[in-house]
């Protein structure tokens, strides 16, 4: 295994990204909603929260924090998930910000898909820039794995530069680096479009060991041509694997590429698998039929379980199964972060079933 993971450190895992609060009216569409649940989220934070709460690792998140009640709500949830915060603090002016972004998403139902939209107006996290964190001090304590993602990269020209600054520091201090491409067309449209996305992401991925992303993420994020192999189904990994040569042509240093495979039959019925390419070999998880309660965060659930496996010295086969199992369980909970235990994940990864546990 060519990932050189240091055996110890004050933090097993550190992520850099925006914290957001997601308003969720359940199965009611927003235009008819009368009440919402509030979930604290953010792709990078979700991974740190999952690794701490389910997998019992020491994790941290570097992010923006705003001094107002929504900031307090978010900070309380970060603390509750056992994640150590490294905050750049912002003062809210009581009127128009800066803000912690709001994500609005209903859950859909059956034939009706979930609808997601954002209000990232005057978002504090988009104002984060190089120099805001003392990376040498943070990484100097020992960090085994550093992670960021494409959503944060798309927020502003300074967030992408901050990721690059952090990745360089991570590499200097011996951390493994990962990046979830998480390509969001709407966000990149605001941040300069498709060409800009490819240019920015290329500069980040120069410093990345482990990439998470599906065929579309790889095509749009890395600007590589679509697969020549037409997949027979969404669960067929051949199209994904056929792109690895193209990924390596541009980024020969990337050691691992992994993604979930999902076939959506209805909003609440998905077939679910996962694949990884590691050091030239390919691995695939089994396929599960999921009854989905809330699909948001399933991909981060996969990434967390997979990263846990690698950090914990599991085989590639076992790591992909742990990611697959944790992502599957995550879709059964409300909200974006885990409510699973490591025992449940391991039982499901072994091919466990939903029989009652007495």
C-alpha cells in the first residue's frame, strides 16, 4: 500500500471547509412547509463528525465561525460530535452578516425527488483566505490525514487558495491528503464556470493522494473526457475504472480514487455500491438495496468509513466495505452526520442484515 500514513498524531483527521445549517421540512416541499428541522452540515465537516462520533477517532475541523445565535447552534453541534474546532471568527453585524450559509432541502418521497437550493449570501466561510490559520502550529501537533473538498473550493477565489496553502502544509508535515471533488454546477457557475473549475481543481489536486468522486466529478472537475465504456447500469464500475488512465495522465501522483455507485429507483429506494482504484488495482463493494430515509450525507458517510479503514490499517477490500456500509447506514438517519455505531458498521460490512438485534 503506497499511502504512507503516519502511525500517530494529536489528530487522526483534520478537514477544512464551510460549516452550514440545513433546513429540512421533511417530506413537505418548501413552498408548503410550516416547520423545519435544522441539521448542521458541510461536506468536509461531515467526514470529521462521522470519524469522531462513529469511528472514535480524534478529528478536527478548520472553518469560519460567526458570533451570532446560528453560529452558536453550529458550534454546539460541532462540539457534540466530538470534533475539535479551529475557527477564524467573524462578528455578525445584526443585519446582513457575515452569515453561516443556509441549505434548504426537502426529502422528497417516492417518485418525487428531493429539491436542494442554497442561500450563501455574504457567507463567512467564503471570506476565508490564506493566512487565516496557523497551519504550522496545527500540523505541528501531528495530523495523520487532511481532507477538503470541491464545494469549499468553489465558494470564492480565496477559499481555493486556502485549500492549496493547507495542502502544502499537510504534505510538509507528513499528512496524507484527500479531496472530495463534489462537483456542484450551481456553485461553479457563480465562481467562473466550467473552465475555471478545471483550472482551480487541477492546482489543488497536485497535492492530493486520495480523490473521491464519480465519473461526472472526474469529467467536470478534472476536465477529462467521458468514459469510452458505456456502463450497462449505474452500478457497473467499468466506466469509472476506464477513466483511471486519463486521471493518472494528468495527476500521476494520485494513489487512490474512490466513489459510491448509486442507482436511484425512487427517492426512497436505491441500489448502492462503491468502488475504489488503489495502486493500479480495482475493488468493489457488494450491492445493497436501500430504503432511504434521508440521502443527504451518504457520500460523506462512505468517505468517512473508507478513510477510517485506511487509517486503521484495514485491507483495501475491507476499507471499501466499511465505507459502503457506513454510507448505507447514514441514509437511514435524518440529517447529514452519522448516528451509527462502529459495531453496526462492521456487522453490515460483513453482510449483516436488518434482522432485529436483541
